[in-house]
């Protein structure tokens, strides 16, 4: 029996719930990622930002693509996701690959089952933060990341660009763009950020931004200073948790 709307977890609307529990979506997810240059570029970006092996929490880990890349290089990888279908696939892939990885079921809005200062690194890739509904819930995600990171821990975040010219003006007022799902279910809403919005969200929750990379559909955006705010499909950002004064 479907969960009623009033029981949906914080930050999750009916469209996202349907998306996360679609077996068809999970079955095709890896093929879609394999065809995305951005899905390769963001992993390379993480490898640059995370300078040496350590413990890492992957928020909205999906089928564990980041873990299968980092765990063999000595990272102590933990993935968290709200989709049991995604987590089952991720665990299966890790077992087949012989990769030591841990997977947790949970909502990235509160990370209530994750202890304070438990990780050296964290990542939230492929616009996962944009899938979280409402500004206060997205704020809670970043606040939770700061809590579970060790002092001076690093965080990599990917967001979609609100001003990307390919959106043809959709979502400029709020950043929210609602679209029908290819797998059925209720429409899915994805929040798109301005660069300033993403910066502010990180900085007011205790992060110092170290790297901002404009990305296009095919990875790194060439000549970002040439109308990059319109040409960028999104941004990859590396930030460090600031030490207490």
C-alpha cells in the first residue's frame, strides 16, 4: 500500500518518492550514468578534492558509483540513500566487484543515524541536493554535513544552474523546475541554484569554499568567463569545514 503524503519524509514529495522507488529507474540508472560525461567528471573532481584516502560519506549514493571508484583506492566508503532499490543494487555491485563498502538507509535531510565528526570527506553529487524540497530542508542537509564532518573535513557538492540558457527561462523565479517522469509516477521537481545561492548556503553553515568548477553537459566548461553564468549547466564545488575560532 502506498505511503500517504502526510507520512512522506522531510524534503520528499510524491514525485521524488515515486522516483526513488521505481524499479525501472534503478534498472536503467547505471546505463544512463555510463552515457554521461558529467558522471565521469564529477568522480575525477572528487579524486582531486579528496587528496588522500580517508573516510567518506556519499549522500544520495544511488547505486554506489562513487564508492566503486574510491573504495579500491583505500577510501573507507559509506553511502546513504532513501531508496531501498538503489541500496540493494549498490550492495550487489560492491559484492560482485569485491569492494569493501557500507550502505545506510536514511534521509540526507537529517542524517540522524550518523554520529558527529565521523568522516573526513562527504559528497553530494549529480544534483541530489536539488531533489530535496524546500529551502529549509536543503539548509538542513548542509548543516547535517557540517555536523558529521571532522574539523577541516572536505565536502564536494554538485548543483544545477538556474540561469543555464538551455532552460529557456524556466524556474528563474524560484529555481524549481517540475517535469514529468520517464518512469511514471507523480511529476518530479528539481531545484536549480544560482552560484550565489549555493555559495551562501555553504558559507553560512560553516564551510569555506576552495574550488568552484563550472560544468557543461560534457564535463568541464570551456572558457567559463565568457558568459559562463548562462552557459554552465551546473557547478561542482569543493569546500572545507572551517575550524572553530
